[in-house]
C-alpha cells in the first residue's frame, strides 16, 4: 500500500500491519462481523478508517458477485427445468431429457411426477 503523507516510518509500519490485519480479518470473518467493524471505523484515525473503507468496498463487491452468481445459477436451473418439462410434454424419454438439459435422471423423474399432479 502507499505511504500516507505525514506519517513517520514507525507509524507507517503500524499502518502496514493494520492493513495486513484487516485483509486477513476481511477474508476470514462473517459478513455480519465485518459490517460491525465497518460501523466502528469512524472512531479510528483517518488513514486506518480510509483503509477500512477500501476493504468495505471489496466486501460489498464480493457480496454482490456472490448474489449475482446465485441468481444466475437459479435462473439457469429454472430454465433447464422448463426445457425438461417441455420435452417431457412432447413425449421425450427421460434419459434424453437429462442428457439435453444436464439434469440428473432423478431430477427429470421428479419433474415428470410434479407435472402429472
């Protein structure tokens, strides 16, 4: 990380240590714990608070990426299920439906049962 203007070497070493510690903590603690830490940053000296702000942005970006990935996976799963249902309605064999959609034979059979209810 860049040196902060106005810090002596000893202070810069402490800031570097704190930055390393923040990196470690942000990768190991729960999101709730990290949010609590971020809420407390306003009581810290400016260079440390700014460092926490940078990591908060990283944590938020990581959370957004996880949410997007989950949403995409759910959307793909629903699409595969809908395609499977359409194929089953057209009389396709379960093994073929599984091969085309990537669903397991068990999932295809469950869809067939749910569709016939």
